[in-house]
C-alpha cells in the first residue's frame, strides 16, 4: 500500500464563539502502485488538487458554522470540517483520511471508517 497527500491552506471562521484561523486541509489517499503506471492507482493528482481548490474557494473567508450548519453538521469543529471535505471527495478518490490543521499545534483527523458516521 502507498499513499499520497496534498495540503492546501485557507482562512475561515468557525466555532460557536466565532474566531478565524489560517487552516490547512490535508487530504491523504491510498492505493496500490500501478504496475504499468508507477503511480498510486485510482488517483488523478491534478484532479484531486483542482477539486480540493474548488471546495476551498467555496468556503474561504466565510463562516464555517453557517456553511456546515446548512449541510446538517452539528458543529464547525475541526472534526466536522474534516468530514465536510471527506464527504465531497470520498466518492471520487480512495481517501484514507482528512486532517484539518487549525494551527501548527492543533489538528483533527477523520479516517475513512468515520466517513459515514451519522453524527456528521
Ligand atoms: Zn478554532
């Protein structure tokens, strides 16, 4: 098994006591390395980067509590933000986990066995 990851930064507000962060979204996909291609199978790297940038352009500089609330999320905590990204990418890519960094010292990771958790 092999994995590849991408990280993109975005600024947004979250929390019931609204505050802003320069978040980082870390997206990690996994798969076997294709015998012919030499790359992780099932992942078009350029597509993944462009899909991630599309998600970010919809939420950048906005209030995540409002955006996630509209989609039924109970909080805008980092676990919920990670799940929000996962829901939008999981059907197209072999996602292993999504990690949301709110600072260099704090993050939440949601692994694929939580992608269908009904609390999100
Ligand atoms: Zn925060």
